[in-house]
């Protein structure tokens, strides 16, 4: 008896079922979950600690400001002008005190040109300022600084005498320069310029500290002043106490108006 061999189909693959390791898979899954849970717990703890620390820093009774330190050269300002304003933040929390509001209030003082307010650990308010440098008076009730900016000071502690300027708005810097030039021109002949005025017609008026007034006019400003510088020592200086006004608006000379009643007298140049 012959038994026929069972033929295996060409190209067929015999699959064998592998046993599933269920305990190992669950162990890997739980390990991953526990690691992530640990990370979450750590982050939660750190966040909670930061929140507690932030609340402590914001506590109004913690880290109080106790001192004010002022730096800068003071001439017309005094620490007594600044300390009472800065004292409003003393006792407040170092981190929460509104120093921007304090800076704005201090900057409103007309004498303050630049100011920086900052915290100094652990309990100091530091104020660093630059005081405005005044040049002289401007018009009625105002002053002008060396940069040509006008302001209205509340108090003037720096001793004078201060020159007086007045003119059209926007001409402040030009008048400051002209004042310096005219002063340098006349001081060698014994005249000290006290007041310089330019009216709306752009005509110039000079007043010296001895009371002498000089009307220059609008044209030939430098030429007319040069003529007065040359003639003043020879003709006018001996009679300066009697002279009220010198009018330079003449081509070959000038007109003198005396303090006592009388007609103006023309003087040839």
C-alpha cells in the first residue's frame, strides 16, 4: 500500500502564533505614565512655590522702602523741594511702589531738565537728576535756559544779576547768541548789557546796566553797533549820566535824547 505524500503549496507561508507578554506591556505603559506624573508634580510644585514667592513679594508690609537718595548738582533746586514728594513712596513695598508716577511728579518741577528714579536694594529710592541751567529772564514772568527753552520757575535761589531778553516766539536761541556777541563788543568800553529786546517788527533795543538805552532798528545791526563802540568813549561816556536814549537809525551818526526835557540832539559820526 502506498501512501500519497501531501504536497505543500508553493509560495504558502506557515504562520505560528507568538505568545503575548501582557505583564511586560503593562509594565512599560505604567512606567511611562508614572514618569510623566512625576514631571507634572514637580512642575506643579515649582509653580506653587513661585506663586507663594510672588505673593510674598507683593505683600504691602514686606520689603518697605525706607530711604531717599538724591544725586545731582543743585543750584536753584534743594533737597527740601524733592524729599517731601519722594517721601510719599516710603513705607511702600520695594517691588510694588509706583516709581514711574513719582518720576512724572518730580519731572513737573520747572527746574528739572532730566531725571531718573530707580530702586536701590534693599530699601532705597534713588533719584538722579540734572537741573536746568538758566540763562536769564524772558519777557514777563518767564526765564530761558542756555538751550533756548523757556520755563516758569517757582523759586529762584541762584544769585543774579540775570540778563533780560524778550522777542518773538521761536527766536530764543538767536537772542541768546546775539546777547553774547553784543556784550563782548561793549564790555571793553565800559558798557555792560543788561537787556536785549527784539520787537515784532524785528527792530532791536539795547539797555545797559547804567540805564542807557540804545535803539538800533532793524537794518545794519552790526555796522551801527560798531559805530557806537567807536564813538562812545570819545563823545558819550563823559555825559552818560545825562543821556537817556541813543538812536542809531541814521546813516552818518545818531540822535541823543537827554534825561531832562529838551529836543533830541543829532550827533555826527
